[in-house]
C-alpha cells in the first residue's frame, strides 16, 4: 500500500512539474507579447505627436492667408467675417418631445354614449 502511495505521489509531483513548466513558458510568451505591444503603442504615440506638430505647422494663419491670396482666382476664398455667420434666432431647433403619460384617465362605459355639452 505504501508503494502505491509513493508511486501516486511521484506521478502527482511529475504532473505538477509539467504544468508549472508549461505555465512558465506561457507566461514568458505573454510578457514578450505585452512588451512588443507597449513598444508599438510608444511608436504610435511618437508618430501621433509628429503628425500633430506637422498639422499645427501647416495650419498657421499666416501660411493659410498667403495660400488663400495666391489661389484667390482659382478658389475665390475670402477672409472670414462676422457677417458670414448666422444669428441664433435663425436656427430651427427640433420640437421638444411630448411628456410621457404617467396617469391615464379611463373613461367609463356610462359616459361613452353621452354627447358633449
């Protein structure tokens, strides 16, 4: 009986060792993948910062004004004036929704045949 217990214990230890070995490699692979994702995210943040800087550089007001003047004949762009915008009174707002009926009134059958006064 003691021999069977030793054999079962040894098999359990071997099984646990195999499980720990595979989990170790799975964990290392997940850590490696996480590091790769972090480096990709960092590179994407750097590219985004460069693109934002380029966008700000290209949208300088003096540069846009010069471009508008150079291409006036072809585009017909004019400077923005306050008169180009509408007034708040000209905006058509959607109608407000009707409130929900929370306390309905039931008509009795006695009043159904009566004519209104």
